């Protein structure tokens, strides 16, 4: 049947990160649905008191909602317990090629926190995955939100990243959270790989890998970076580093640093 997408709500077990709805793959899905005047592959929903709840098809629902198109759906009328719904969505999620450890872990954390399973081990038995893998994905999902948002794409966080971050948090949580805030504030202008973000979070020296461009208008005139001791190293091209220009540069730096005088 066709239903108003506004009457459909996401499942409580939906594990997709918001970045899934701004990716090139999602834009291609929207283009396909727009050109077809709606989703030809129906989503699966069940009736709830105030409308419908998604069982399968969150991306198709979001696409139709953003495009203002009616939603083609199959309504599943059989009764589902919370456990039935969790197991069905967990199987459906694992069939996704793009499922990330973070998204998987978030679903498991919700199941544990709501008491659906008494332990990670019981959960792993129910879904047929190793307890080690469940533990690793849960560790990612339980990272502080400030740490997760330090990544340009949180779905890129891997188990080894979470393990390293957890060690750093245990040693000095305040320092890690301070670095996370700095990374989050600059992640759109200074794009770092997941590995570079982790190195920064744990206090490692990844400065040699990261260089910042200095521009004059549209022209690149130099670069600056931090060395292994945290010092700023500025390099200007020969064409802009004559003695006269450098006197102006030094004067500008001295003026900018004047506020640091005690």
C-alpha cells in the first residue's frame, strides 16, 4: 500500500549513523526514487498506535520523506515481540554491505541497555556471532559521543581504534576529551583519516603526516605543520620570502603573539 511517509517512524533498533543519509550512495538512491516517482522496492512496516514503524527500509523511507513522495510499503500484521523484532532487524542489518562496526555496536548496546539480553555473551549466542566481535563493536558504540564526533566519518572507527582510545581515556580522560573537542571543531576544514584522528586523540605525533596550506588569494604560497615536539614549522615559497616580505611576516607574527605577553 502507499502511505504518507510522515506517518512512518524509524525502528527503535535502527542503527544507521546520520552520515548514511548524506553519502553519495544515498544521493544516488534519492535520484533513482525521484526518477521513478517513488520507491519501487517496498519497505516493510508494522502498525503502531500512531501510524507505522519500519521493520526494513530506513534509507528508502528517508529518501521519500526528503523528496515529499508517498511511500510504497508492505504492512506486516503478525505480532512481533521485542526479541523477534531485534533478531529480524539484526539479520537484515548484517546483510548490508556498508554496515559499520559502530552501527552494529549501537544496536547491541540498545539491546543490552533495555534488558533484552542479560549479557554480551547471551546476545552473541542469540545472533550467532562470536562474543569477541560483539564485545569489540560494543566498545566502539560506548565511546564518549565527543570522541565519536571527532571523526569526520564515525562509521570508519574500527575495533583497534576503540581499543587504543579506551587505553588513553583510562590514563587521562580530560586530555582525550580536550583533543576530541579540538578535532571536532576543525574536522570540516582539516580532513583527517580515522588513523590520524586516533593518533591525535591518544596524544601521538602525527604532525609529519598533516600539513596545512598557506594561501594568498587563490595561490598557495607555503605550508605549516607541527613537528614531533609540537612546535609550529612554517615554510614559505622562495617567490614570497624575500627580505622585505619576511620583515612584514615577522612583524605580523609578533603582533599576533603580542597578546601572550605577561
